[in-house]
């Protein structure tokens, strides 16, 4: 297992280099001049050229990438063109907020999604099943920004129960986490339902029932344990997406996370910050997938990594 973990960690190096290569050249293909944005509309050509020189944008693009890769090897993501602060410090200051939001959202999604899927699978084609599947379809189809705005209108503007945005207390986490969880609950519930229905039709569950075991024991001990692998896969993938995809939610609720940071950086054409945040997203996604693979072996002892 240790050899497997080391190999997976080493394999992240070429993946991150590939991400940095695509990201670097794609950013340079976007319209707009970062030096012009930073200098302002009233800047003279000499001032714009000075900023371009300070950012290294006056050098050939392959030289720029070589400098960027050299700094990346030393874990230096450069300085933000907008704030002049080190990119690493900016990311570390915001990363805990994004992780907190993602952890709370995925926890809520599992608390509501897995039981809903199990109940729907145990009682298929009943009104409970139709209610769960309809709610899941509604959750998948609903835009995140619209749900966030509706929650703000109801719970902040009309009822005055919860703050509309920002951070400071546990109340600030409720609305953005529920907004994120609503979309993930739907995926988890649908996957749990389909997997559990398949497992409940297998011979070993029929044998367990024929032995006189209670239905609760058959569902939780025999069926659910064998259905966990696909569910864990979905939960892991959705958690990785939450870490890197909470951009709209953080923007709607003014949540000071990495998602909002990357939006501000894109608007300001802050190349170093955009590159740094997306590389961190890629690294987090790789690490989440590694943890999911290790959980497989813990849930199913038959799985071994050589």
C-alpha cells in the first residue's frame, strides 16, 4: 500500500506539469492585456510597457513558461499582479474557507442523499420512490446561483434568520453549504438508489432473507456494504468538484474562498493568481482521488494495491 501511495504521488508531477502547460498557453491566448488592465484607462504607453516588463510579458512566451516552471519547481507561484502579495500566501489564506464549505456541504449531502437513496431502493415504484427521484431531478436541474439567491431572499431578507453573506460565525456557513449540498444530494441519492436496487436483487441478499434475517440487517449489513464502492466514488468525485467548483456559490454569498479569488483574478487578468489557484485545484482533486482509492481497500478487503 505504501508503494502504491508513493507511485500515485509521483505520478502527480507530470499531471501538474501538463496542467500548467495547458493553462499557461491558454491564458496567453485570451483577449485583453493584463498590463492595460492593471495600469488603468488613463495610463500612458510608457507606464503600460513598464508594467508589462515587470510582469515579464515582454519576453517570448516559451521563456515566460520556462521562468514559471523554474519557480514552480521551488514551490514558488510568483506574486499577484493585482495585490503584489505572494500567490501562495493568498491561496493559503483562503483555502481553509473553501475546504470548510466543501466539507460541510458533502457531509450534508451524504446525510440526506444516502438514506434517501436507500429508502427509495427498498420501496421501489412507490410514492416515496417517486418523491425521491423527482426531488433528485429537481436538485440536478436547479441552477446553483438561483437557489442561492432564493435562500438569501427567504432566510435573510424576509425572515432575518441567517446572514446573507460573508464569514464570522457558524450561521454564515449554513446558506452556502446548503446551496452546494442540494446539487450533490441529487447525485448521491440517484447513485445510491440504482446501486442498492441492483444489489438487493442479487442471490446473496435473497439467501440472507431466506435465513430469517431482519430486513434492516439485510439492507445495512449485506446490501449497503456491497453497494458502497460506487457511492464512495460519486462522493469523492463530488467532493473534488466542490473544492474547485464552488465559484458561483462563493460569489453569490461573498464567501472569501478560492472560488471567489479566482473570479476576481480573472476580471483583473491576474495571470500568476489564476495559474496558482487552478494548479491548487488540480492537486486537491488528485489527492481526493487518492484518498478514495485507499477507502476502497478499507471498505472491501478483497481490494489490494500492488
